[in-house]
C-alpha cells in the first residue's frame, strides 16, 4: 500500500518545486496543498505545528519577519499562529507530512529518512539495476 504524503507548497518557489519533483518520482501518493491559492487557516496551522518548536516553521526571509520583530524574540505561541495565518509567507516551505512525521523545508535527506527511501529514490531497497540490496 502506498504511503500518503501531504506537501504544502508555493508552486513557484524553487525549493517547493525541487521537493515536489523528488516526491513525484517516489512510490507515494502525493497530496499537494497550494497555500498560495488556499492559505493555511489558523486551525490548520495549529494542527500542523502542534508541540513542535516554532522556530523550525519560520521563514526568516519573509517580508513580515523583521516587521513583527520575530528575529528578536518569539511572541507567544497563539500570537505567532495568528501572525502566520494572516501572512503564510512567514511559514517556511515546503512542509511535508506523512502520518505523524513531518519535515519542514527542502531537506531531501531528511525526507528520504522519514519516508524510508533508499538513495536510488524508489524506496523499495533495490539498487539501480533492480536487484535487491543485501
């Protein structure tokens, strides 16, 4: 049975394109969420970020990052969620979710580890010739 992988992207973002292209070549069912067209709502952000360290989710290159003084100190969690809901650009992308596991950003080695994908990219443990690894 195929693993279902949710990916939250800005389609024109080069990091998002790279990760999406990689995942499309894998043996997974990919559900793409275009957050440019349908921004993440407050309840979705709260559910995604749960108990994780919010620094992993912040995009320091976002226009609002300095304006909200996030670079100085993090505001309270609920306040930061509201800021992110108002401006999804504050959220680092892509976000890749498989069940309860998640990777934030274009970290392909971490994505491979999370999805148990071998370096040949097909996730079935065979080398490029199709032979099973020992």
